[in-house]
């Protein structure tokens, strides 16, 4: 025994395995998608949609169709990962994305500083929306680099200290919710809200109009002090701004996870049309 712990990358072999039952789900979805003329990018995405549908091909197809329509609506394929990443790394966005690791259960995390998101300053044109939607799509890909990650879901942490009404716009939030809710095959298992402001109750009430109850029920309220004490997350998986000790930047973590996502797509291969469907 060498005593060497395997890294996440070294454990990737087998993380895209699927059961016979899940293969059946994917087959039903592919048959229905071909019948309805809905394009699914590749085998990885087919299985991701099927996993979230849990055997309900119509439910899974609804997600796939929604993603396809959103991509077309915003011209996401006309924008590259590099272009949208450069847009999200602008000065106006500085400090929004925080270093992110994994929660105590191994869920991949994305941590954000919500006071740094000011819709009227960031989303002035349709091109801004195109860059944002492409960027959010890549964020979600980075949180689902393998089918195992699709199965177990992810964890979001949002720091609300200093958050005010300038950071919230109901019309724009509706547009954003259309991307991550019942669309891209990602499951948010936890939403950790740090230092909720006085207006948080009002914001949650507005959110509840267009965000499903099951997402609202997964909100965990905590404080900066509890995070710094390690009672909410492990210290080494907590952003430095919140008393943690993560060394790797969000952009480095994101790039590494996106490489894993691409490797998963290559591993499972292209989606071959079913004959006679």
C-alpha cells in the first residue's frame, strides 16, 4: 500500500458508467427525440438528460428541447468559450466569482459574491446576454464534468453581504431562470446563502414566482462567521473572502472541470442515430 490518495482526475475512469436501466432510459429518450426532431448534442448529453428524467422520456425531452431553443434564441453557438470567459472576466464582473471547491459530501461547488452582480451595468445589449448565457452554460458544464456529477448534483454558495435592490431585476431574473430551471441537465442539491440581507425575504418572495418550490426548499441560510469557523463547509473548501483557504482560483477550477467535461464527451462518443426511428 502506497498511501497515495487518488485525485479527482485519477478517479475519472468509471465515472461515466451507466446501468442497464439507465441505458433503457437513454434509448427511450433518443427514440422520442428523433421522432420529435429534437437535436441532442452527443451521447454524454443524452445520458445526462435521461438521468434527470429518471425514466420519464417526455420530461427529459422537455429539458433537451428547452436547451436547444435557448441556444438558438441567444446564438450561444456563435460565441466561443474563450470569448464569453473574457467577457465574464471584465472589471465590471470583478469579484463576482469566488474560489470554489467541494462541499463535505463531495458535491462540486460554485461560489459567488452577489453584490458584484449589477444587472443594469452588465446586461445592456443582446450581445451581453449572449456572452452571459454562454458563460453560464459553461459554468453548468463545469459543475457536471461526469455522469456521476450529473447524478449527485451540485452545490451553489451565494454571498449576499452588501446586496441591495440594484442587484435584483425581476425581468432579467426570469430570463436567467429559464436557462438553469428545467433546461440544462444539472441538479442543484444545495444553495448556501451567506449573510442574507434585510431585503432577502422580499427577494425570495419574488423568486418564488418563477423558481420551483423544490429549489427554494434547498436553501441553507448561514453567516460569514459560521463559514470561517468551519461549521458550514470544510475550511479548505471555503473561499478566502469567507475565511477559507482555497488556493486555486475559480477560473483555474472551471477550466480544469471543463477539460473533464470534454473528456467525458470524448469517452462516450458521438450520438449515433437509431435506424428506422
